[in-house]
C-alpha cells in the first residue's frame, strides 16, 4: 500500500495542507519549518494503530498533549484533523481514505476525544463516527476504531499498513555503545538502537541474502569491503555485525560495528531499513556524517531498492548533494515555507519557474534548496 | 505582474551585488531564485541551462568575472553560452572582479575601511587583480580588526578569516550602485543593460 495524498489541518506548524505524495518523496525547508513535524503526522497515525499499547490517548500524551499538537496559527478552530488517501498495489488496486479528527473537551476533565473518524474503500463508506452508540456512551470516543481489533476488521489492511510505518534517524553512537548504555530503547526504535537485534531476529536465509545485497551496495562507497557478516559473540551472546576488509595482510581483516565509522553504520542502517518491511519508511536527514559523493548516490539508491521492494520512502533533507541527482523529478520534492499563517507545503512541480529551470536541466538541489537558506544573511556575522 | 528574477553568481558577495543592482534598477524586482555560490566554473557550466530556461516570466541575470584585463567579455560570454544568447538572459562581467565594482563606491568604502577616500583609485576596472587591491587598501586601515580579519596576510592569496562576512555586511548596508557606476565603466554598462532586461 502507498499513501497517495495527505491532508493536515491544525497539525503542529501546518494550519492547512493538502498534497499528493509520490513513491519517493523528498521534504525540504528552512530550519524549524516543520520537516520533522510533517514526518510526525505519519508516526502519529502509526502510534494510534499500534496493537502493543498504542491508541489515540497515548499518541497524544506522548507528544505532550493536544495543545502541543495544535497549530499556533489556528485561532478559531481547535480541531486537529488528518486525512490519508492510500492505494493498494496489484492488478485491481483499492482506494482507501482514512480520516481522523481530534478535539479536547473545553471544560471539566479536558479529555482528548475523537471528534471524527471515517474510512472509505473505493468510495464506499465502511465506518463513520461519531455513530449512534457513541452518542449514547461518549467514553467510546476516547478511543479510535483504528486501534481496536474488534472494530477495524473491515479495514484491517489499512491498520496493518499504518502499524508498519518506520521512522529512522539512526544515531551511530547509540548503536556503537549499546553495551555501555544498556538504556531504554524508545518504542519503535527511531534511533536505530536495536538495529542489531532486528537483524538477529530475521530468519537466517533472508538475513544472509539481505546482508549480501547491502554489502554489494556498500561496495561503491567502501571499495575495500569484501563481505558483511552477522555473528553472535560466543561469550556474551550479543549480536554483532562484522565486516571483512581487504588489507595488506594476506587474510582480510575483520571489524565489528563498534569499529565502524559513523558513516558506515548509518549507511548499513539505512540500507537494512530499505530492504525490510513494505510499509512507509520515513528517513530523517540520511545525509548526516556521510561523504558528499555517497550522499549524491542516495536518491538513485533508494529508487533502485524500491524496484525490488515496493516500499514508499519519505526523506527529509538539507543536502544539496542528495538532490543534485538529475533523476529527481519536480513532483518528488516538497518545499516547506513558513509564514505567519503556518507552514505551506508545495511540490516543486507546481512552482512554474522552478519547474522550468528543472526542465532545462537544473537539479532540485541547485534551484530549490537556496530557497530554504535563511533570508537574513547576516545571521552568522556576529 | 511581479518582476521575478533568477540570478546566477559565483559567490555570496556577487549574489548580493546582483540583488542590489536589480533593486536599484527597479525596486519592484524580486529575486526568487539565487543559484550558485559554487565558484566560477559552476557559473560557466550552468549558463547554457539558464540560457535555455529564460523567458518573459523567468528573467535571468548572471555575473561572470573576466579575471583578466586581456579577456574580452563578449568572447567570454559567447564561449560560456555555446549558443545564441536568449534575450531574457543577461550576463554581466565585472572587470576584472566583483571587487572592482565594490571599490567603485569609494566614499562608502573609505568609511568602511576607515581610510582616506583619496587613497582609493578612481579607476577600479584597471586592476589586474582587484581583490588584492581591496585587501591592500584594508591593510592600510588603522583598525586592527580590519587588518587582521579582513585583509589578512598579503603574502598569501587567502584573505582574512572574516573577509566574506564583512564584505557582505558592507554590501548590504553601505554600498551604493548609483555612486559606484560613476567610477566603474563595466558597472556603468551593466546598469542600463539590466534596466532594459527588467523592461523587456
């Protein structure tokens, strides 16, 4: 399943946004324009759909309450609303629309409740709330149907898709020093702390095949790499990644992940995520700590990985190098522009002059990223 | 009808000069795309693309330093474009560098560098290396900050550590195209050409 359109109302920086999404989508914008908040809309829906202790109440509470979610530019309308349009793959694709509205009681216990929830499949309405039972028992509205297996039977496919949404902002230090930290792994592991466990849990055959593909892809970045292996420490039983490097010694040298560079770890995490699962993958600034030449190959790499695994990928980035690839189409880039009335989201294909420049052979990185630079040039001249 | 412009320049000071010139020519001009900041080679490599893209609604101004007194701007431009010039694209060449145009507002520069106006040449277009001349002037300033942070060691081609940010501040707040055009013939030619492009 892929998300073909997203509409947000009063969601964080966004007062009102309605955009189409492509299979590969890049999000650019100035600092603090709402790139992460845009990605968070999808994580929010995932948090609602999670069967292991998700739900509306928790998803809202984890974000500091509804007042933190609501757009500051929204003065009169207090409702937060998210709409997703999705289509399934296959010969006769289904069109789904999921919509949820959330409000807070103005007085009393100020409880957060579902003010609207609906699902349509190919135009037929499968569910619409509040319904009669809801009006008899308004406590029911503290939960969405999306989070309840008894209620989401007719749209289970949709719930499963949202559950599978993955967010990755791999922090190499957390992975490298996981023994020392022994810390709490955040739910859904956004920072890639338990990447090794995830690799360990993959069936042997799949695991081997994926690591082989990753090593293959890594070769262009790390020419000395011969093989990537997965092993268990014989003493502690902890999972480890090992790389065999060609070396001046007759036998290749071995390194474990604690000796990998930040860049190598990030690349492995990124590539593993691309080969795992078939739900939406959200990548936050994947260019960090990577060499510009490698970042320049990332857009085609994502595209190539999508050929075999039909995974939709949404990437937030600041990198000119990432968007310098000539194959990135204008509709694959969304430009976020903040204003007093909230942040707007525009596909480059709808900006006439940028589109014309790109049609003449300029890349998105060259023509659109300068727009995200701070207007106040003296910003750093102190 | 908004007057939208795209500019192509080699670095941030040149970008500011281009924006200032366009605003001077017509305050209603809005520079919506500022492309470049990646050196002179980049400007040359992208000129053919912009030459193709330019039209009535997407006017383009590019700045390309001649870098040498012997270079002929017209050959330089024709060479970089590799095709007939699009009427909605204008390439202007500071002779020999953007610093020539900057020095041409001698009054403002004298205030900025805290030097006598008379010390500044009234023919800035005639320096083979305008940047070194600007740094030489800065080095005669009584201000330690200007000498060390802006001029830097004159023995090497690398300017002081705050050369670009200080130059940008000067361009934003003090530099005046209307004064500069009196001393720099290449700038004096550029201004009417830009005016014609705005009205085209």
